[in-house]
C-alpha cells in the first residue's frame, strides 16, 4: 500500500503573491513561487483525506479534480487552515455529513464561526453537515483502514496537531515540540514541516530551525511547506538544501 500525497497549497497565511506586493518573489513568473494557503490531500486505495481546509479549498479541489473526500483533519483553528469549510457543500450534497477530526478547542472555534454548519435547529437547507470527531493527544484514531497518530506541537503559545499516517508525517505552524512528541516521528520515510522564511519568527520555524528539526528526527526525505515570499525564490533556495530536503510547491505529488 502506498500513500499518495498532493500538496494543495504550500504558502503562508497571505499566500504568494501577497495582494499588492511588489516583492520580487511575488512578481515571479515561476509557478513554483505561486503558493496557495497550506493543505495536503492524502489518498490510498479508495480513500481520500485532506489535512486543513483553508480559504483556497474550492480552487484546490477544482485544480486537482477531487470528487470525493472521506474526511478533513484539522491542525488548528487559524483562518488559513479552516476558512474554506463552507466549500465542503458539494461533497456533502453527494455524500452526506463529512467527517472532521480536530482538537476540542478547534471544534469549539468552528462551531462559533460556522454555527449554521453545526446547528440542528432551523437548519438552512443549503448548509453542509459534518460528523465531529474529537482528537486527543496520544489517542490514535482510524481514518479509512489506517490509523492516524496525533503529534502535538506549539505554534508560539497555541497547541497544534500534526499527524503521522504510516511512514508519512505532516506538521505545520510549528515553533517548538517536546522530545516525547519528537519520538513519535523519528526515522519516518517522509516528513513535511513548515519553514516560513530566513529570519526568525515568533510562532513558526524559520529555515534554520526547520533544518535543525529535520536533522534531529532523521526522516528519509523532508519537504518544506508554509512558505512566505520572504524565504526567497523557490529555485534558488532549493539549491542550498541538503540532498534529502526539498521545497514543496503547489500541486506537487509524492508517494510514500
């Protein structure tokens, strides 16, 4: 069994190009420098899951011709990871309630911001529906015929979840992680980790921190995501990376 992973988006919260920006990376004509908000599609056998559902979700689904999703795993509640949840409607109309998996705090945030999706009273007939599944640390859960293992990290002071599925690990918006959590991912085949820019940031790994993290957990391959224009041009940065580390880009597909 092989996991197929498609990077739906690899950009930070504003995406690249940033609206109105004259930064050289924002003006680049290289498609690898154009980044939608961060998300991945994971598929195997007949199953298809998405990690995070940001404001570019509709465009990402159309670009990749996705016709079915079996569920959405959320890392945390920030808008660039959740704001597309209304666009699950076409999937809901065909499939019924869409399973979502998230920390109880994230579910509470979604219920507040998208109350019409979660209410059963005076329900608007065009609203999508979800099947809520609460994710707790150290409690693996089943997706399709595989198990997902939560991996806890800190996004400044905010708790976030990454996920390990077989030998694939997806982490984003990480600034720090306890050693006990790092043990969950040591030696995996493929690690995806955020690398925002060159300069330090209060709530994200910069490139140096991401590379140090990769060195500590020793995956066979690593892909960097949640990238801002301040990291630099894709092709130039790629040349500076270790052999087993690559910049992800939108619509890149890999197998694990």
